[in-house]
C-alpha cells in the first residue's frame, strides 16, 4: 500500500532529517517571517510584487518550485535510494488517467460554480481579457504550475505522508499532520492578510481533501490532478487584489466585495463541493473500507522490498 512504500527505501533518521529540512525550508522561512516581521513590512513586500508586470511576478513565484521539486526527487533517489514511482503510487506505474480524471472534474466544477455565481450576480466581476497578456499567462501557467503543485503534492501527500506514517505506525496521524501543515505553510499568502486567519480553515480543509484522496486511492495521482486543475483555474479564470498570485486572468474582481463574504463563499463551497468530489471518486474507483484506510495501522511487511525489486 502507499504509505508502506516508504519501507522500500533507506529511512535512517538523519536522511529523513536532511530531506525534510532542505525541502520544507522555504515554507518554514515564510511562516516565521509572517509571524515576526511587522505588518507594514509584509504589506510593502506584497505591494512590490503588485508593481511588477504580472507575468514577471508569476514567473518569479513559480520558478523556485522547479528547483525544489528537482531537489526533492534527487534526495529521495540518492539519500533514500527509492524511485519516484514509489513516492507517487502503490501501483506498478503512475496512472495518468487518474490525474486527467481529477483534473477534468475540478475544472468542470470550477467553471460551473463560477458560471452560476456570475449569472446570479456579476456586479463585482469585470471582463479582463487581453489576448497577448493572456497568452503569456497561459504559457507560463502550463509550463510551471505542474512543478509548483508537483512539489507540494510530492512533499506533503508523498514524502511527509509516508515518512510520518511509518514513524507513527498509523494512517490518521499523517493525514492530520500533513493537512494542518499544508494550511499553516500557506499562511503567508496575501489572502490571509486580507481575510484573516479564518481562511486557514479553507487551506487545511483542502489539505484534508487531498490527504483523503491519497489514502483512499493509495497514491497521489488524484491529488495531483485536483491541485493542478484548481491552481490553473485560479490563475486563468479570475484574479483579485488579494489573490496569492496576481495574473492577467479572463476575469477580475472589481475589489468592491467584502473579503469576509468571499471567505464565507470559499468555506461554503468547500463544505458542498469537496464531499461531492469524494463521492464521485469513490464511486468511480470503488473505494471501500474507509475506516481502515484512513485510520488503520501501518505494518512493515518483510516481503515489500522483494515485491518492489521484482
């Protein structure tokens, strides 16, 4: 099974420590800076990013993830002596159909919910489409977002989920810890400064959704597809002044809406859409034995290494 795949590699404590510190460092630094720096300093940094051309800002935000994902893969391969398939799935090979299905599902739901919302009240949404700028945005997004979401999924739902699982010897601990950390490590996003820490409930809830997908499906393919579709829609469809990434999206928020109302819409959407997504995935992939897969024990089977090598 997926968490047990970690047993196929070398998990000496110092190897786990080095990999964890080097790959989570950027999140830890951002979180500490958010806590200790004066609010004025943080606001000034956001303003500097806003003054840049949006394509340049997006490029600067996404490029580091390419290097971080390469670093994570290198550490897993060299230090832990594991291949990347074992970090991705319990199956013999990566199931790209699962990635495509999850990607299509969230894109469909995002477009439908946006369409309904726009139809009911479009007063705060303005047309923002500029062909050349959007083309640049599209190219950057398609080229670099896979590295950004890939790093976050391989780190949280892949590496940390597996390592915490084999340390805790159960499944509920890695689900809770990685989901909470996923939320905390997004605390430096501009949405938090604008809407308050209530938005952390949305990030943590999303972490739980992705974690449940991973444990129930025994791999991160569905989480990869969802995360990629969600972030692409956030970049290409609608942008606002308090978005984590400022982009030349098709639509733009006029800035007149109350951030508290936006937060409420996010939470309500999460409470309605996320269960529906899990239900559809459960039906398609015939998930069962939920209690065992989400809270059961992690057991080191001696034949895992032999099966892995075969």
